[in-house]
């Protein structure tokens, strides 16, 4: 017997997105809008999704969409909320939907400002771990060890030697009421968290892992599988920070990191000792997360 | 009601009387008292608006853009480094056809650090698609803000406007200002209701990607909007005069130019000093006049062409300098009159950068120089005025 899912049936994206085959960001947008519904206004800065709705006058979203400047998402959601407030419109969810570069790098100031101002909005970062729209350049969210076109392998410096910015910790430090990580491989957990964010007043942050076949050098048919491996190998744990309290929503199988790395071309150059050191980083982060959960912080 | 107030308070009262609904602003010297006064108006409930205390000027403009796209009338104010930080989103506001109104307290650019008046910040934004109005008095600041909303919110225009106050000379100097009754302003300026806005139930993309075979048409339409703005400025000022009993000179404010042998072109507060100098020199029998650039965008090309036939020499005073070229107003004036049958001699005087005083004596010397140059032509087309180490003495 089939189990009934909790994911809303209605779609808020038309077919015709210009995303690549197997694009994780397509799934992130789809599940997010399913959870939020029609009474939503989305703003998108420069990123893959600035191109994916299609050329004017076509648009594959069934909600109003404001394109904004690359670094301006945090400011744009504040402006949208202020306009709705002054017009007395209360039941509309304002969403900023940005990539990792537009969030942890060029957009970090505006994001911090919007969070500090307690703007009543949801900020979703779909994290494909590099500047993918411009063709795979490193970002502050690219993990240690990854190949990108600006961290080329086989040169004196080689792959990326700096670790990924912990955007969830940055957001937690802003004392926002709700932050969560989501994965397109676990849509029920995803939708539940977005629904919770919608119910919560104030600034909410969602960190969505977004597999990118061209950038990660993965088979487009494996995007959901890769996203699942990220959770099971605890590279991308699923958790929420609700009023400051950490709660892990899915512990994952604890697979070795090599299972996650071996399906991606961007990590193929890594040696065994390098993979071991990555494993150690993942293990340490996982222990830290468990400690945060048990200590109630 | 007549009140004594600074240019900055005139800006704040202007935005309040225009019933700005969303104000997003970031403090910068010497604009700060505009932001403070508006925050006070909003907090006391005198102005029913949302005030967004943004974390920078780029965000101030980005927040205004979002709010205006959602159908709210917005206002912001900035200066110098803040204005130039906004550059990207200034282009965004005009490209998106949003009639945002902003005060820029014109101040010199660093380095070296300098918080006093010149027009480099404003002039550097001339290509952003904003209407730009230079003001001569605090009254003009208040009135122009109210007029700007009416000019820009016309469906044929739909472009943003920048009202320029000279740093400290207007921003921090008190003058008597007539603050009109709210009801009178309401009768002049209706509520903002754009044809298109972000609205739930009407999914549309604002600012989508367009291909090369579509892009130029968007730019062409913005050009038509700026063309329409020219006529609108004149018409709205007539209406304003009818209701409030005063006007400020359209795009090019002419003072005693009809029979002038030589005309000085200037913008901003120095024009007020220049009017006194014109009077004093006329008493001594010299026929001089003043053409004050009020609208720098759209530029008063037609007005300059008709002025060209009536005078022998034009002295263009620029309070900024475009390196590798000349003063921006000088090059604009020259290009305006190039197609005229009779072309007067034109010379550029660069003066008053970084808040250096442009005294009546300096203005008088410029007129005197121009009276000579207009007869025999200019050796140097561009002269820097009152700079240490240069041969000519101005003081």
C-alpha cells in the first residue's frame, strides 16, 4: 500500500524553466512554493534562478517575481515587507531566493541587515557551492577540496584549500527566530520546515543544498541521490534552529564521506590522506552539532 | 505656514508633504538631519510611513526599488560617497521605470576626505537615467520634491528624480520657507497608483531577462520618458505656480539675459550669489546675465540654443571636473549650441571644489574675463579658478 505524503499537490511552477537537466535548484523552488502557496512574493538576485524563469515576457513562476541586484536580496525583502505593511497587506509571505554567492559573499551585508532589522520574511539560500551561473567559480560556500574553474587542479595551489563558510552559525548569531537546513532528497522534511518558517513571525533563514550536475561533475540522473548521500554522510546534516535551540531532524546513516565524494567529478583528484582529513572535518562538525543539540544551544 | 529651516529640513518637510510611504535611508554627513527628521515624523505618527533603517546606501536604494515596485511611494536621501555607492541601483531604478524621489546633498568625493560642497557626486550620475534638479534655495528644495513626484509619476515619464542641495550652504543654513498646507499639497499631488505593480494573484516578473532583439526597445522607451519629462517639468511648474503662487524657473532659470553681452552659467547655491553680482555689475553699466541650470537631466538644450543667438559670450562655471575632458556643464552647453547659426564664445571656469568659497569678487572677475574673451576668443578654454600656484590672482 502506498503511504500518503504530506506534500501539497498543487504546483506553482509552470514547465519551461531553463535550468540544466538534473538541476537541484529547480526542486528547491518547486518544494518551497508548494509549501508557501499562492500568496507569496519572491525576489531573486543575480544567480541561476535569475535566468531560469525564462526570457521576457515568459515566466515559469505562478507568483509575482521581482528581480533585484546581486547584493540586494536582504534590502529587497525589507522594501517589499515595508510596502505591504504600509498598504495593510498582512497575509502575504515575502521570500528572498538567492544562491550561495549572492548570500554568503556579495549579499552578506544586506542579509545581515535584514536579519538584524527582524524583517518579516523568509530568506532561502539554494547552495550549489560555487558561482554556477557564471560557470563554476569558487565561492565562500565552496567546500574544502573541491575543484572549480578558479581553484584548478594540477597547479601549484590546486583545489580549494579554504573551508566553507558556516552560514547557519552566522544566522544563529543574529538571534533569528528560525533557521533550518533542507534537502531536495527529503521533500517532506523540506516542506514541513518551510511551513514552519511561514508560520513564524520575523526573519527566517533556510539553507537548501542544491546539487549542480555541471558544476559538481555528476550524472544529472543522480541529483536526488547525491543530495541524499550528503545527508547520509553527514556532510549536510538536516537540522533546525528554533528560537535558538538546535534540533536535528534527520541523523542520516553515517556513511563514510568517500561514498559522497566518489560520485562527483569535482573531488576526483583527492588522495586518500586528503579524503581522511575531510572525513575528520565532517566528524568534528557532526559532534559539534550533537553537542549543540544536547546542550540546548 | 512660514517657518525658518535648513535645506535638510526643507527636504524632510517636502517628503512628508508628498506623503512618502516608505523611507529607506542611511546617514551620511551632511545629509543626516534629513534622515533624523523623517525618523522623527514617522515615530511621532505625523507621517504615516514605514522607515527602514538600512545598513548602507546601496540597500537604501534597493529597498526603495522593491517597495516602489510593490506600489508604495518612496523617498530617500544621501550624499557623495553614499550616492556613488548607489550607482548600480540608480540605473536599476530608472531601468525599472520607478518614480523614486531622492535628495542628494552634493558633496566632494574622497580622497582626500572632504565633506563640503561640490557637484562631482551628482554629475557622476548623469548617465543613470534620473532627472536631476539643482536648487538655489531651501524653498526651492521643498517645492521641487513635491513637484518631482508629480512630474515623475506620470505614465509617460515613470523615471526617478534627484533633488540636489549644496552641502552646508543649503543643507545647514536656515532660511524662511513657506510650508504649504497639507490639503493644498494633496489637491496638487494625488496618491501614487502605478499601472503595474507586484500583486498577489497577478503573477508577473519585474526586471526579467531580455534578448538583444528586445533590449533596445526598453531603452528607447526610457528615452521617450525623459523627453516627456521635459514638457512635464514646465507644465507641472505652471500648475504649481497656479496653486502655490511661486515658480523656480523651469529647466533653465534666466536672470537678466535678454540684453546680456555675456552670460554666466551656473548651478546650485552659487547662482544666488551670482544674481547679486549681476545686479552690481549692471549698475556699473556692464550688461551681464545669469543662466541657472535647474534641470541638469533632462538638459535644457533648447533653452541654450535660443540663448546662443542673444549673447556674445557664455562663461560656464563648473563645480566639478571630468578628468581627461572638462567641466560637465561646459561640454553639455557647447554640444547644445554647436548646431546654432550664431555661436557665442564659450569658456569653462572650474571653481569651488571641495567647498572652496566662490566669492562675489571671483564671480565679478569671471564676468570681466568673459567680457574680454567674448571679443577676442579664449586662449585656454578651461581655466581653474583660485588655485594655489597658478598665475592669475582671483582674490
